[in-house]
């Protein structure tokens, strides 16, 4: 953690070297995110609910997914842009250092501009929690916290798998975007509104259902079993093989030389 904090300070000072550029980019990211939010508002201006889910219930799932995605984009940007490390040859430098390789990859890039999206996801979550029809208690608060953690875990897992894929292809191609942006846009709605094939895939193959759907049903009292409180932590089981896959990929890595 101390190593990451040192890198974070360096990245922070680096991005503030051009203050006007940073501010303009920060504002631009704000309006990009606002576009997603505005789309949901417009949708519910025409429809009172989507398969029984109200606007604020959808905004809750939207906020949870955007929270995890923007957190990873901000603080784990290094693994998101992992192919650049291989192409530039800088990954060779990480291998010979006596530090955890994956941690060093996390430290390579931090995008404070994306922090704008992270702040907005928190604002949307506050709005949704304040307005959604849920009788909050300690277990439901824990459930929401587990949902937020699992959102980070699932996107981090996907980014690590995409990084491992780069050991075979060098360039990440569009696979990374399909798995991150594509999954994000789908999972920002309760997956129960989709066809059974989608629900199966995004529950048992990529477990977004445990991030925002099954826990949401518990919050809304559709489910009463307390196992749903910790069900979002199933995503940890997805993170572990992702890390193993990454380190197996390192064994296949051939240095580009210099």
C-alpha cells in the first residue's frame, strides 16, 4: 500500500503540471457520465417501470456498476492500459524489480481525470438511496457495501483477464472494450429484465448478477434469505482465477529486447 501511495503522489503531481488541461478534461468527463444518467431519466419519463423496477431502483444498480467501473478506471489504470507496457518494453523493467508484479502494474498509471466519474457515481448512489423505497437496516447496509466492493472486484477481474490476454496478442484489441464497456452498459440495469440466456451468462459466466441483481432483490424484500447479504462476495472467486491466469501469462512472456 505504501508503494502505491508513493506512485499516486507522483501521478497526482504529474497531472497537475497542466492545470487548465486537467480541469477541462475533468469537466468533460463529468458531462460524458451525465449523458448516461440523463438517458435513464428520459427512459422513465416515458415508462413508469421496467419489468417492475422503478427509476430509483435502476439508478441504484446504475450507481453500483458505475462506482466499481470508475474506481478501477481511476486507481487501476495501469492494468487497463497493460498492452502499452508490453509494446513499449516497460514491462521488462517491472519483472526485474523485487516487488509484486501485479502491484507494480496497478501503480504504473492513475487517471485522476476519471475521478470525476467516480464522484458522480457516489452522487447518483446518494440520490438513489435517499429516494428508493427500501426499509434500511444493518443487514441491508452491509448488503449495499458488499455490492460496491463486488463491483470493484468484478471489473478488476475483467481488466486482469484482458491484461493476461495481451501476453498472447500483445495488443488488447477490442476484447477489453467488449468485456468492460459492453458489460458495464448491460449491467447498469437489473439483469432480470433481459432474456434468460443473458441472465444465465451474466450470472454464471461473468457474475454480474451477484453484483447488482440478487442483492437488489434482497434489498427490495423480494428475497428474505440472509445469504443474499454476502452473495456479492462471490465475485472474489472470479478475481482469484483472474490473478492466476495473469501470472501464468507472465511465464509465456518473451521480452522484446532493447
